[in-house]
C-alpha cells in the first residue's frame, strides 16, 4: 500500500482533534473562568530510505540521509492560563483574581478543587459557597462562614471580609484564600470550571499546603464585584477553525489521490 494513504489518514485524525478543541473553546466563550485549549502537532516516525555517508577529504563528499515522513499526530493539548477580561457585576460575592492563583473549593466528601470562577453566594448557614454548593476556603484552608448578626459586608483586595455586625462592631478575622501552583497547565480539568491537582502542576500535591493570602508570594489580588470571563478570542478561534477545516480537506484529498493511484495499479492488467 502507498505510504501517503496512511499519512493522509493521520492528518485527518489530527485536524479532527484540533477542530474538537476549537469547538470546545467556542462553546465556552461565555463561561466564567474558562481557559482556552490549544492543540499542537508533531511529526511521527520517518522512514529512512538511504542513510548518511561521511565525507572523505579530497576523495568524496558526504551524503545526507533520505527520509520520508509518515504523517503527523497531536503532541499536546495545552490549556492557556492567560488573564480573562473582567466583567463588572456589582455583586459583593462575585470575585475575580487579578493575577495568578485559584480559589480553593471543597465538596461534601472533603475533596479540594481549584477554580477561577468566582460567582459565589452566601447560603442560609452564612457560608460562602459556589453556584453548585461547594465551600469556598479561607487562607488557612477552612470553610468560610460569616458571623451571626451580620448587617453587611465587603471584601478587600487582600481577601479580607469586612463584616459589620448588628451591634456596630467590625470583624476582619476572615480572609479568602488563594492557591498558587508552579505549573497551572499541569492541572487536570474535572468539569464545572474546576481543576484537580496533579504531580506535574506542583511538587506539593496538597492544594491546602499552597493556599495563602491574596497579594502575597505571587498570588493575585481579589476584586469584588467583578467576574473573570473566558479568555477565548473568537477571532483566533474562527481562524483556527478555518485552518482545521482546510487541513482536513487537504489530507482527505491526499487519501483520495492515493486511492486513484492504487486503482490505476490494479487496472494495469486487464
């Protein structure tokens, strides 16, 4: 069989995966805290037809290798953790991290996840929770619960929750925590705009060991009344969609042409 037949198939597979990534980015263009993905290609094995010949001074020159590539593959699907654009909401519990870091949230089983989506609210038990009920953690890794008799509150850039109580006293003991990891691209997506720690995200795999106050040790500050929107650039995504479509079509044409060549070979004897 012709090598080009399988080379075209490998190209179609790669561009199909690239189109899947682009489609997911476009689908999440309005998802709070979403980070766009990017598919990167690499060539696969090259078949050596003739090897290298070393030169002999005054006798003959060297000969370069003759190799035929056997297609391409997806080398990696990266997550781009660039800052998303802020959207002003005016709601006190809508939070955005201006800089590096993640909010730490905990489910009912005690599992801790990371997220950039800061659309929080205060539940009936005065706990700061996510839209799907996970607890938001403070700088010490504990759940955030506001005081009884709370009249109003605001959130400062350093994560401090300034609570005004019914008796007029002000409590500033609670501070929202931010987790900063060495390699955010190494985090594993688990859905619901959440990430799970992995050994390649940071040498310390316990997120509670990496939590701390906002604005310190490289952690971003917190902006109250804002949400970080998706960092998807539609101009880029539509351009990449065209590239994926044309790349798929070109590789399909290679497969069709290879089939026509095989047909001519079969028809040599009649």
